[in-house]
C-alpha cells in the first residue's frame, strides 16, 4: 500500500494543476514540457499516490507556466 501525500504536497499539486488548467495545458503537453511522462503527472495529480513534485520540478514548472514558484506554496505553514 502506498503512503498518501502530506498536506503541503496536496496543496502544491492542486496549485500546479490549477495553473496548468488555467494555461489550457493537457497533462500530456505539460509532461512533455517538463520532460517527464504523462503517467508521472497523472500519478502526481492522484491524491492517493505518494508521487509529488520536488523543488526542481516546481522551478521548471514556474518557467513553463510563466509564474513564480511561490505561487505553488501556501502563504502560511499548513
């Protein structure tokens, strides 16, 4: 059985997903831009999976989505 994501991981994944969808990017296109498989992104966006973005991913995602990595983090600790 896989462990579930922490609250901060869930928050970050949701924020990235919101930005991705606002940019009208499919999971497949987003994954290609990030140089990962679309299955990897699907697992990350699945709340029951333990897969999550790392700091490198968040930095690259911010470049792709033309925003700040801070946009994916809460203003206050969770």
